[in-house]
C-alpha cells in the first residue's frame, strides 16, 4: 500500500516538474506531443511515409500536417501557424530577416534531392522533349518552327514550388502563357493528363517512384514519364541521374524549423536525417542527403 502511494506521489511530482508553456500546457519533446507542420504538396508521398514511420516508433508523437503550396507553407512559417515546413528551397534573405525580427533563429536542413517529372498521356507517342523545347513552352516563345506536340501544361498549385523552380533555374519568365495553368494537386495533374492526350504535366518524382505503392502503380498505368534531352543525352528522373545532376529538373528538399528549443520539430528533423529516415527517402525514389549511395553502371554489351 505504501509503495503504491509513493509511486502515485512520484508520478504526480514528475508531471508537475514537466516543462509547460505560459498557459500551463505540457510542452512537446523530441519524441512526444503534437505540432503543426506545412509541406509542399508535391512531396506528400515521401512525407506521409516519414510521418507514418516516426509515429509508429514514437507512439506519443502526433504531427498534424497541412499539404499546400510552397508559397503558403512559407507564409505559415513566417506567421507562426506552422513550426516546421518542408519545401524545395532555403529561406530568402528577407524571410530570414523576418524570422530574426521575431527573435527566431531558423534551422534549415537538406534531407533529399528531388526531381520534377514530366508526364504525358499514354496515347501520346512522343515520349521525349528537348530542354530547349521545354524552355520555349514555359516562356511562351513557340512558333511554327518549334511548335511542340503538347498544347497544354498543367501543374499543382498557383504558388507552386515547381513553377518557382522553373522560373529561377530553367528559364526566366514574367508570367506563364495561357496554356499553362494550375490544378489543385499532383494527383489532379495525373488525372487530367490521363484524360487529355495533348497535355503535359509537372509532378513530384515521389508520386511515381515507389513501385510498392498501389497509388504509384495506378498512376503509371495511366500516364508515361517523358525523357528530357540535352546536348549530353536524354534522361528520365531516375535516382542515379538525379544524383549525378544529369537530369536537369532536380531540386533540394529542405526542412525549415522556427523551433526555439529542442521539441518535436527537432526530433522529426533528426529522424528524417537518420539512417531510417534516409532509407525511406531512398525507397521513395529520391536521393538521400545524409547517407552515401552507390551508383552502378550496367554493361549492356554481350559477353
């Protein structure tokens, strides 16, 4: 009886000594509690797999995620409606200054190299596009001499990180031409392209790379992945080509935290950077950032 009473007293004291916020609520730890994060929707398959594994190991951790555009995710970080975001670029100078003005020192961590896949309808026999051709499409500089087979370009969100990448890293443009327009998600892009033979879509590589996922296989049955050609050859968004930067549409995946202490955001970042988290990156078809990878060249010549 005395032992039970002592145990209850000890438990009560431990709970009373736990860290709490100003409102008296228990603070989260690296492996427990609940936080809100915002994620670029093009990374959804990867991050869903990471969260499932993390919460499976740490039963008292809950990560509430909002899959949205890169622009809205960045707004959520600056407005403190998301403690952690996962996007495809680092903070800009003015964004970093805005956080510093809130006495927040942001933590940025690259966790993977991602690719933007170009997809077409399976009825369209043209499975190759030149990099210059893609630039002409995005810049709206198409004429009779370089007119492509594709007459529509669709992507995920109006504030899409993919379009921001294309503008910053592939071809500068002030505004997209009228035949380029946003839908609501990567899944909507796949659905649209599967019904429109003259369309081309931009999606994140992780949506079509995990062959153990039924959604991936369903998508691949309805569309084809287009190769991109340049002076050195033609490439699809395979991991080896992305790791070597031969595939031209590659970008970094970055976690950005505004957490001022070691809480659940820090724990989740550490998990994704760990061996288990990076193996999930590898399985998702992306290139891990914090673990070595092997690139094998297969000799196809006869013995």
